[in-house]
């Protein structure tokens, strides 16, 4: 990240991340894996909405705990926004579960 050419090319990937911490840079990988998990569960598991929900909630819980433990952002305002985003996604998922009970096969 110290090289100007590298920073010009790939700097937007690491926007507001602590580039001096390897654990903080895992955020990009975790977000990619989360989206890949969503896409694969939608395509490969259309008849298992319960499993899709478990994948969704597990990935949300992992990213929320990662944000709270690692604090990968440079600025505290960015960090608070990321925690708020993850908490909102997790809360919405948790609140939608009772309304989706018929999809899970339990009524």
C-alpha cells in the first residue's frame, strides 16, 4: 500500500480500512465470501429456504462480531456506520423469521 502505483490502482478497495493491519484487510474477503454464499444458496438450494436463512443469519452474525472485535476502519464514524449496517441486517433477518415460518415447513 506504500507504492503509489498500487495505491492508485487498488486503493478504492481499501477505502477507510486500516491498511497496516492484516486482520483488518480480511474484511474484503469476508464480504466477498458473504455474497458468494448468498448467491450459491439461492442458485443451489432453492428448495431449502431454512438452510438459506441459516446461511444468511450466520454470515450476518460473523460479520457483526468481526466488525465489533477487529474494528477494521480508520475513522470511528465509518466504524460506527459499519456496525450499524451489520446490526440492522441481522435484526431485520431475525425479525423476518416468524413471518417466513410457512416457507421453512413449520406453521
